[in-house]
């Protein structure tokens, strides 16, 4: 009975290590980055006297260089 438990624990540990290695590899190799990313996204909301809301957005984005079909940026 104890041999089964030790074997099951060992196989579980090996499986967990393999899964962790696969996830870490996917994270490291799969980080190419997006062409567009938000740096900040802020909202400024003001309530007017008549109960309406005035919303102002401040958006800071980053665009990476992209190439067209001719290879020009």
C-alpha cells in the first residue's frame, strides 16, 4: 500500500514539474508584444448642476513600428 502512495506522489510531482516547465516555456517564448498597447487610461467625470455627467478621457497609447507589404515602415 505504501509503495503505491510513494509511486503516485512521485508521478504527480514529475507531472507537475513537466507542466510548470511547459507553462514557463510558453510564457518566455510567446512574448512577442502587441502592436498597440495602452500606457494609461484615465477618466475625469464631473457632475453638472442639472444632474448630467461630463466625462473626459485621457488615453496614452503606444504603437509599434509596422511594415507594409513592401517592407517599409
